[in-house]
C-alpha cells in the first residue's frame, strides 16, 4: 500500500508504464508494477495519490476508489492496460 504526495513520482510511474526506473547497477528483485493510480483529496484537504500494485489482492486494489473520511473525491488517473 502506498500513498504518494509528490506529483513528480506519479508522473515518473505513468511515463514508465507503472514501473519504477531501475539504475543500471541495480541487482536483485525489481519493485512490483503499479497497475493503478488514484488521485484523491486526503483528510487534510491535500491532493494525494494512491498507488496500487499488481501483487495486491482484488479487494485491496479497490481501497482508494471508495470514498471515506480519509479518501475524498477519488478518481483513477491512470491504469495499466
């Protein structure tokens, strides 16, 4: 589960089709792919983005799309094809 408040990271994920960029010298297991990004207003009135990973179960994949006191006005701004 990840909540991001930096638009530049969201833009990077979208530009890389849901993948975190890997440095040439990175070894090991890459980060799981992001399959959905939901923009919403958090409880403090700040625009925030929730990112959903492909490895999450289907119920958890919907958590940012359900309006609560912590997630207001959610909308999917990107999803993997």
